[in-house]
């Protein structure tokens, strides 16, 4: 077996307790170990991406037990892409957290950070739904700790809402797993793809209940209407590097919908093949609208960015809801783009808020006279809003081009185009208040505006180390646009492999003759 497949799970799992118990009193040592581990994770992800590029589906059987009896990890183009995206983003965020000193505001930042990576990578690699639940819980427990890192009343309040919402989601997840196992006798994704089509439609009521429950759970993770309300407060009040890392967490929900509802509950599955598409599309349309109006109405910078993340998830899930290779290619391109764009915005916002000593867009407060920050903010805003020349423009074009069917084109095009317009207006207003208007301060910032972690004295100018992560994220967006042709070709092959249901089943369970 190819033992490298399990390394993205094992590496952070071993490193996290080592940092937590041995290095927590020495921040320099913890930083060195965390950066080295994350860099090694990125190198491993690159190797796995090259391994998966041949189009084969690689299976790692823990204990050498065959599926569906044993635990399996599955590496294909899609899972390799998501692990690479996670590790790339993690290294950028980690450097920002270290150079800005965010990691030193709590003793367990680096240990929790590694546990978070373990849960995210495991969720992308697992081959059965029960272990997807396990990895969900690992990443959620770590995210709870990261969410309240450095304390503060607003952060604790938002963290409590985040915990309650995700505990409810986890409870529904367990109900769905129990119902699905009672109906089919398995939770292995490949085995479900074999067994569900064998169930007569009139006997598939419990399976449909389980599918709907799973869709609700994944919708919670992906911040899809009507269960998106936890995201704005959570992302707006989380430490900026944590919010930037959380940009990949909503993608875990989108990935789970793509993987499971395409492979296990997709075409040919009696009574379940249309469930996800039926509910996803209208939910995604409303999510785009909520995100756009949230951006337009935001009065603080971090909530504005959080609402833009909600809108971007709506755009992504509109493409996912089509469940076709062409639309999935567009969705994957937009997924990569929106992850880096959201992270870039949160990192820029951290630099801005720290130097203004207040997270507010009130026009009567002094502007930030910094040309570099203004340029970085507008570049990231252009990317998120979907304007040229960065990859957001191409991503939305691909999504619009993929949604030209009579039943989709009207709602999808109107929602995406109008949502983009409102997002542009919201970011333009925010940038104007932050960098352009020169009105003198006529009233002191309110307690709501004041950042809990800001100090009264303005910090020194940003260092090269603090600017570098933002520049790398922007360079990634530019590179995604410049190399859009090769990238979309690779993502097209990824989508084709995802919809090759029989190929996935044969790789995990063996061919019909072997079974």
C-alpha cells in the first residue's frame, strides 16, 4: 500500500500533542515545529497530487482490512486537490499568525492548529461516512478552541453560538448515520453506491430520510440558507488568522455534498438521485442574496468580509447543484479561488483593523493613510466580487457558462450578476470609508466598534513578514487566472473522475469478479 496517503492525517495528529504538552511554554520552539510540520504537509500534498494525476483511485486500507469491513482512505484527483488547497492555505495563515503575534495570545494555538489540519485532511481523504463524522468532530473541537483564542466577550458569545449550532448538526449527523446503516447495512461510500440502487423505490423511504438529514448537516457546514446564520458572527469575531483558515471549513461541507451525493446517492440510486439538486439550488440562490445584502449593509469590516463568504458559498453551491461534470469543473475552480480570496481579505482586514484600533466603517472616523494597504484591500475585494483581472471573474464566468439550461439560467444568472453588483458596491463603500474620506473624527468609537485586542498606541508599520502572506494569497489568485487553461483542464479531468462512479467502486471494493 502507498503509506504516504495517510501522512496528511498522521503528521498533524502526532505533532499536535507534541506541541501541546512539550512545547507550549516555549513559543519559539512551538512556532518552529508548527511551521516545519505544515511545510512538510504541503510537500506531502504536492506529492499526493502528482500521484493522483494519473487518474487512478488509490486506496489505503488501515490494518489491511478490505472495504467495507475496514477503514479506508481514498485518494483521487478531488481529494488530492482539497488536501493541497488546505495545506497551502494553512502555511500562509500560519506565517501571518506568527509575524503578527496572534499565536502568542494563547498557549495552545499551534496544537489546536495542527488538530484542525488533521480533521480537515481526514475529512477529504476518508472513504466512509462514519469516519467523515469522526473527522468533522476533530476539526470542530479544534475550531472551538481557535475561535475563542485570545478571549473577549464578543468572541465568547459568537463561539457559544458556533458550538451550539454545530452540536445540533452533529446530533443530526448521528441520526442520519443510524438511519442509513439500518437501511443499508453499510456506511462505506463505495458500498453504498452498490447497495442503494438495489433497494426498490417503494422501500427506500428511510434511505431518503437519511439523505435529507445528511444534506442538512452538510448545508450547516457549508453555510447554506436557511442554516447559514452562524457564519457571519463566527467569522467576524474569530481572530483574523483563524477566520482565514476557516475559509476552507465551509468547503468541507461543499466537498461532502459533491462526494457523497454524486457517488453514493447520485444517478441510478433509486429515490435519492434528485434530492440534493432539488433543495440545493433554491437554497444557494437565497444564500447569494443574503450574502450580497449583508455586504451592502455591513457597518464593520470583518462582518462585511464574513457576508461575502456567505455569498461566495451560494455561488459555489449553485454550480454544485447542477451535478454535471461541466458545472462541477466550474464549481471546483471557483472553490479554489474563493478560498484564497476570503483568506486574503481576512488577513488584509487584520492589518487594517490593528492600525485603526477599531473594526468599523463609520465615515466620521479618520481614514487610514496607507497606499499599500489600500491597494491590497482593493485587489482582494476585486477578487472576491468577481471583477477582472483576477480569478474571481473567470470563476463566475465558468459558473454562468455551465448554468445555461432553461430551468437554471434565469435564476442563476440573475442571482450571481445582481449579487456581484451589490458586493462591488459594498466593498467600494467600505474602501472609500477606510482609505479615501478625510473627515475628522467627530465622535469617539463606541464600545461595539472597539476591537477587544487592540491597544491604544498605534503599532509600527507592517513588516515584510506581515505583508508576505497577503501577497502570496494574491499571487495565487493571479496565477489561477494566468494559468486558467491548464487548471480548468485538470479540474475537468477531476470532475470526470468524480462522476465515474463504477471506477470509484471498483478501486475501493474491487471489481465484480473480485467481489
